[in-house]
């Protein structure tokens, strides 16, 4: 036990040194996400989930969606490198086996999951690691950063002491997130209407690609020429190479907690 506590202290020091804003540990048996795959199907000998929390930049407040998304992309590059560095540290310092969990994608893309279920639910992992609690917007609210926080995780086969789950209520049920959601995706408590959210937050995502290419396939060559010179195609093209381009951050950004 003393050895595990010591390891965790060293690990947390390393995590802080590389610039991660906060971190917590959940024991695998304390992670409960009913809709997600079992951790044993990802990494059979995993014992601990190290969850890293990063405060979002102020970019998400910009009404300009290029600026908003660019801040997220900067953060995604940083979080991916932190994930890698923490996993390497665990393997190098403690001889552990470690696997990183992506901040968003790749995701299983199938009719069954509709590309909306991560292999590990980072929100449920963050809650289990004592980093926050679910709010009315179905995001996890961090006690210091409020709703403007994203997570990544590293699974490892080391036994580490888990953190205490937070019991305090951080969401004050002001409903600002619900009222500000342009897609009305948060009307039902405890559920984000995925299609309504995506329609506004990813207007140039997969569904729009399918619609565009179906129309393209059925069009005459002159119409096809016009279609590829249209703004719509250019926007689809950009969103396609970014991966997921978000055009809405309203639920995170309108939340008054931690502002
Ligand atoms: C797929 C996905 C989406 C999909 C589907 C969302 C969904 N329904 O889960 C879409 C595209 C809609 C989406 C939207 C957004 N996403 Co998203 N998304 C993911 C991803 C990749 C997987 C989520 C997943 O596995 N869901 C399936 C299962 C786990 O969800 P579920 O069991 O059905 O749980 C849902 C409800 O039941 C409810 N719920 C479950 N338990 C409980 C308990 C309580 C008490 C309450 C109140 C609610 C609640 O919350 C969930 C939301 O519907 C995660 C990254 C990851 N690997 O976790 C990021 C993630 C959840 N997204 C994130 C963000 C920031 C967003 C957006 C703000 C978009 C943006 N601009 O960044 C919006 C927010 C939408 C919202 N308010 O819910 C962050 C959340 C950070 C945080 N502070 O909580 C994550 C964790 C990414 C990250 N690396 O940090 N996302």
C-alpha cells in the first residue's frame, strides 16, 4: 500500500510538471458507464484509470467558429502529447503496461453506436476519479474549472490508490445551458439528444457528407461542377480533414459555474 501511494505521488508530480491542470485516479472496479464497453475488453489486466483534466482556452467564447475550433485543436495536440508522455512515464519508471485513451476519436463507427459511444467514457471516468460531477448539460463540472474542461485517460496495470468521488453538487440547475442550446438537445434531463446536438455542433459531419454525395451521384455533370464550387462542399472538405469540426460550444461556454 505504501509503495502504491508513493508511486501515485511521483506520478502526480510528473503530471503536474508537464502542464496538465488536474488529474485523478479511479480503480477499474469503481468505473461504471452502462453504455460503454467493459474495460476488460480493451485491456484485460488494467487495474487503474488515470484521468487528466485540462482547462479549455477562452477560444470557445469567440463567436467566430474558426477561432473557437482552433483553440480546441491546440488543446487536442497538447492533450495527445500528455497522454503519450504519461503512458511512457508509467512504463519507464514503474515497468507498467499502459494504454492511452483518445480525447474524442477514433470512435467505433457503426450503425449500432452511430459514432457516439467512446471506448471509454471519459466523463464517467472523470467522475470516478473525483474530478467532477455531471451537470444538467450532461457535461462533467470540475470544482475549479467549471464546465470548460476536457479529459483524457491512461489505463494501466498498476495498482494505484483511487481518489475520493466528489459528493458536492456543483450544478445549480440554473438551466442556462438548456435555454442556450441552439439545437434544443438538452430538453430531456439526463440525456443529450445526439442528433439534435450534432445538427448544430457538426453541421458538416457525416450526415451532411452522405446527403451531399448522394445528391452529387444523382446529378448531371454540369450540376456536379456547380456543387464542387459551392461553399457547402468547401465547408465539408475542411471539416473532413479536421476530423470533427465543432461549430457550437454553447453548453460549455454559457455555464456560469467556474467563470
Ligand atoms: C460521442 C461524443 C459526443 C457525441 C455524443 C454525446 C453523448 N451522448 O455521449 C456528440 C457529438 C453529441 C458530443 C457532443 C459534445 N461533446 Co462530446 N464526446 C463524445 C465522446 C467521444 C464519447 C461519449 C460517449 O461515450 N457517450 C456514450 C455514453 C457514455 O453516454 P451515456 O451513457 O449515454 O451518457 C449520457 C447520458 O446518459 C448522461 N449521463 C450519464 N450518466 C449520467 C449521470 C448523471 C448524474 C447525469 C446528470 C447525466 C448522465 O450523459 C451522457 C450524455 O448524453 C466523449 C469522449 C469520451 N471518450 O468519453 C466526448 C466528450 C463527452 N465530449 C465532450 C464535449 C466537450 C462535447 C461538446 C461540448 C462539443 C464540443 N464543442 O466540444 C458537446 C456537448 C454535448 C452535451 N452537452 O452532452 C467532452 C466532455 C467534457 C466534460 N466537461 O464533460 C468529452 C468527454 C471529450 C473530452 N475529451 O473531454 N459528444
